[in-house]
C-alpha cells in the first residue's frame, strides 16, 4: 500500500504565503506525476498544478505566477509554494500521485489521493 500525507495547511492573512507538502510512503515502486487540487465549500474540485518525474510542470491559469509546484524524487514528496494568497484561495487542498508498478508482467498505474489539508485565507 502507498499513502499520501499532506501537511502545511493553516490560517494565513491575505497577501501571505504557505508551503504545502505531500509525502508518499509505503511500498513505492515508482511515482510519475504528482499534483495538487483544491475544493472550496459548495464548489467542484479544481486542478491547480502538476509535476512529472522529470520536472516538467503544468499550472491552471488561476494560480500561474502565484503558486509554484516542486518535488523531491528522493523523498517522494511534492510541494506547493503559495504566495500572495487571497480569501478566494480558501479550500481543502489535496495532493495526487501516479504510482506505477508491474504486477504479473503487466504495467499498472495507481492514482492516489491524500486526505487533504485545510487552507484558510482571512484577516
């Protein structure tokens, strides 16, 4: 079993910064893409950013320039640096990871989700 655990959420004032972390642990073979999503109350879950094993990244336009995704492959950890936070950024932030492995000669890809961490931006 492979699990994802997020940390780093909390309460921050508008204009402030937070850095989220998400660490994968367990019987890890190989992790390809890792990413971040968020869901505000009453809203759909939205994609924020993703980063591939080789370092390529994609961002949603809503966070481009304010959020930066990075990863440490040796630690199987992905980070989300969030700057210039706004009240509209308040949400539960969840990380994802693609766990790739071989089972009985067949390539498998397991999409994993963390439990989420609350980010609240308020004065």
